[in-house]
C-alpha cells in the first residue's frame, strides 16, 4: 500500500510542469511568510512593551451585554474580532497545503522516519504562532494528504504550544522554573505525546477525495484545485471552529468559580487537577494564558496551577478537538484531551 501511494504521488508530480510546482511552493511560502510577519511584528511589539513595563497588555475577552447579562454569543464575536486574521491565514494555508502537498516534492517532507517526522512537524508548526483553533484547519490538510497522523498532530500542537513569542514572554514574566516547566511540558506533548496518541488511536479514518487529488497539468486546473480546497476547508472546518468557540464561551460563562478562586481553595493538589481540566475547555487567543496564570499567582494560588494554565490553555481547546475528531476519530480527540490534562496535572503536581 505504501509503495502504491508513493508511486501514485510520483506520477502526480511528473505530470505537472515544473513552473506549476514552483508556483505552488511560492504560494505556500508566501502565505507562511505573511503569517510570520503578521504574528511576529505584533509579538515583538508585546515583548518590547513587556520588557519596558514588566506587564503584558491584552484586550478584554469576555464582555457584558447592555442589559448586564452574560452572552456566550457576544463573547464568541469578541473573540473572533481578535483572531479572525489568524483564522483566515489558517484556512488559506490549509487550502494551499491540501492542494500541493501530494503533488509536489513537498510530499517528501514526511516519511523519513518517526523521529524525523515528529521533529519536522514541530519545526513546521512552531513558527506559525497560531492559537489552537486557528491552526486546527491545517490538521486535516496535512493528515489527509500524508496519511501520517503523528506528525500532523505534532504540527497542530506545536503552533500554540511552542509559540516563540509566548515562550519568550513566559520567560520574561515568570520565574525560570515555571517558564522552563512550560517549555518541557510542551516539548513532551508535541514530540512524544502526539506519537503516543496516534499509536493509541491505531489507524483512524482518513477522509480523502481522490477526485480532487488529480494533478493540475494546466494553470486553469491548478486554480480550480485551489478553489476546491478552499471551499472544502471552509465548509468542513470553519463551522466546527465557530461552534467550538461558542461552546467554549458558554462553558466559561457558567463555570461556578474563577480560576483564582479555585486556586486559593486550600486543597492545592485538587485545585491543580481542576484547573488543568478547566484549561482544556478554554478557548484563548495567543498569549491570553499568560495573564490567567499571573492572576493565579497574584491570588496566592499554587505554582502548579499557573503552570497547568500556561501549558494546557493554549495547547488544545474545544474547537480544535472538534476538528481533529471530525477528521480522524473521536477516540483520538478524547485521548488527546486526556493526555494534555495528564501532562498539565502531573507537571503541576511535580512543580508544586
């Protein structure tokens, strides 16, 4: 089967003129560079501000309605106002990857061994600096075109977990043992945990549309492939992300206690476990886990609770779990959520 897939991919590549392959490299490269510039400039500005002031300034995430009643829908809209450019980049990159990954030499990026594939996935995801819900559309594109679950998960988890701006700010604002724990836990999840979960899930389904995988031998057919991929990504992932964002905001509005209240409840070991579980349900824009963790420490909460939020808050959330479950298996999504919780809780316990 592997030989057949490889042979088919080789045929697809040979049937495409070199100029079309170069164009596809340029499209993916340009989108990634524009994203890195967009996220990097904003991130560098926040790093400079934080170094100068010792604090991080972020917009409010939860808002109140005119009647003073909480509204999950209004919170979701406020969240989208913050992240919509990043989500758009995620959709466009996903469409480009879905169009080109199996039709160009890019297909050789994965398939060089489990360890190298995990490292490649991590290296490809970290510079994107996308939050979990914005990088989620890229997961099905990589998985469906490579049929390799572990590196697709590594890429998806690395974007929020190994975000270089978030890690830099963490090392600026927190003691080194807290920042170091966040980094170590993220590396364990991305490089090892994703492979473990993929092995547990065995071989979940791959939703593949062979008709859309035909090579674009002309400019017109290539542009049509881009259009088909963009429509596929928009229809198959964006609604799940939107529903997940609303669901997460609904949950956040109905949590009986704030994280700070839980953190100071007295039973620190129990508090860390609860905070780690709540962090899985939160849908946070990039960097928003940092003020949450600072609030826990400021309230006198356990250090382990702050670490759990710093790690689990950005790593995964309801929208990304919905996309991963829909395009692989729900068993995988549940196993991934449990793994993130376990790493967050155990890491928090050890640091407490």
